[in-house]
C-alpha cells in the first residue's frame, strides 16, 4: 500500500474538516472519517478488496464540506484527482475511487458494486453506529435539525 498517498489525502481531508466553513464541524474528521477509513481497511482484508483503494475512497469522503449538493463536486475533489494522478492512478482508477467514495450503507447490496464499494459502504454504516453520539451532535447541534 502506498502510504504516501494515504498521508497526502489524510492531510487534505483533515484540512477541509478543520475549516471554519465546514458545515459538519471538525468532529466529522475525528468521529467519522478516521473511524470509517480504519474500518474500510479492516474490511478490505476481510472481503478480499484492495486496501489502498478503499482507504483512498474513504478519505475522499472527508473532502465534502457539506456545501455541495448531489450534483456538485465536493470542494476538495479536483485537488484529490491531481494527487491520485501524481501517484500513478489512471483516469479509470480515479473515477472508480470517486464512485466508491460515494458509496453509502444503504446501497451496499446493489448488484453493480464490487468489493471495494461494499467495503466503503459498510465502513460508513458501521462508523455511524460506533460513533452514534457524534451523529446526533451533527444533526441537532451543527445542522440545527429537530426530531421531526
């Protein structure tokens, strides 16, 4: 596994999460992205998936500052694409990693997903369960939503 790319993307994702303008607050890094990345790497070994691909995909989730809607590109995606290309990722591999980064637990059973997408989706769901307190914090405190 290329730890240099993991380190580069970790620094970039943490910076986005630390930003004062990040709608999720810094806790998204410590209570979701880091645990999800760790779980994705563990699940890769369990599922026979590529550990670097799932780690990179999980870290790309940290580049979402909460401002992009479903059709927008998260703010850190273009620089991440540059980092991936610099580390020898082909355009096809970059597109796959970006697609896996969007995998959520609700789509884990989709027929068109492969092991890497399932790892990221499962790690996402598992990290929400493991870090349930932070999920409530984001919903009620940071996003000012109510129970209804």
